[in-house]
C-alpha cells in the first residue's frame, strides 16, 4: 500500500467515524417511527398467502443432495 493509499484509507475511516453518530440518530428515529403492528400484519398476510398458494414440498431435497454427495465421493 502506497503512502497516498494509506492516507486515503485513513481519511475514509475518519469520515465514517465522524458520520457514525448522525447515522445512528437517523437509525434510531427510523426505529421509533416504525409501525411494528402494521409490519406484523403485513408479514402475517404474506405468510398465510404462502401457506395456501405455495404448500410445502413432499421432500426437502436432503435425500437427493446426499445422493449427489455420494456420487461425488465415489468419483474422487
């Protein structure tokens, strides 16, 4: 790393260190303003839709995966 690159990196780190408190204030304000109950209702609706329209598959694919692993192990 050249001296110029080192200085640029130091400036970059210093800039983010100075920005961190303001960014944390924005994050905190966003969290306080969030409507958690609404978000939960939206998520619950999506989850219910998925259960009805995208039911679970009869297999997880784990058996097929293990079969592929066994073939790969036998080939090496």
